[in-house]
């Protein structure tokens, strides 16, 4: 899933996390549902709704010996079944649950690196690099993002089968 919340933690809406890296906030425990709506121009040129349910994802934080957060396992395992809907024309697409993983490596300077693998959805906003709005579904892929101290995500690398959700739901 790349999406990120307003604080800059990319969201893996894992299908999949798909998601979360559509997730507006980090899950407190394994298994979480979400229902998010993005206004036109945020995730696509039209208003987009992402609904995720039936997740079996795991979430875990890791600290160093001094108690500093150094890594977050945002998601691992079977992700959410995700329904994506164009709220302007009613077109929808369902992404079945599949394996996904997202790990956020946290640096002392406030920057971080996110590595997402498996099946997930990513959303880039206008403040990201490359700038959005765009939302893509990855199948069997891997993405790496750097996130600056202000929460701006920069795509470093990507692989796997990609489907442009905005284009798919525009038809």
C-alpha cells in the first residue's frame, strides 16, 4: 500500500497491507480494518475510498538498548482484502488478501526508510517525490522509500507488477 499518513509515515494498505501503506494511523495490534476516503486530488484526480478488512497482519516495535525506537514492523503476514472505489463514477475494484510486509527503519535524525514487499497499495500525495496524486497496486513487488524529517516520502526503488488504480477506476 504507499500511502502515508499526515505525519509522514508511509501507509501500506497491504492487501495487502495494502497500505497502509493505506493506513491513517499505525495499528496497535495484529489484525486491523480501515475505511479511508481521500478527496479529489489527494490519492487520484477523483475522490477515492479504500476499505480494508479481514487482515491478519502483525505489528511490532523494536528498540535499542537505550530505549530508542529503531525499527517498526508495520505489517507482516496476510493483509487486508481491500475494496477501492471511485466515489464519482461508482467504479470499484477488490484486491484479495495476500502476503505483505512493511518495515520502517527509524534514524536518530528524524528520517526513516520504509521497505514494502509483497502485495500492497501505495499512494503518493502532492508533497511526495515523485509528486501525486497517484495510487498503485503492487503484486509480488518491492518498494523502498526514504522519508525526511518533515514526512515527505521519496521513492528510491520499485519492482513487481504494478496496476494504476486511478486509471483502472476511471474507465
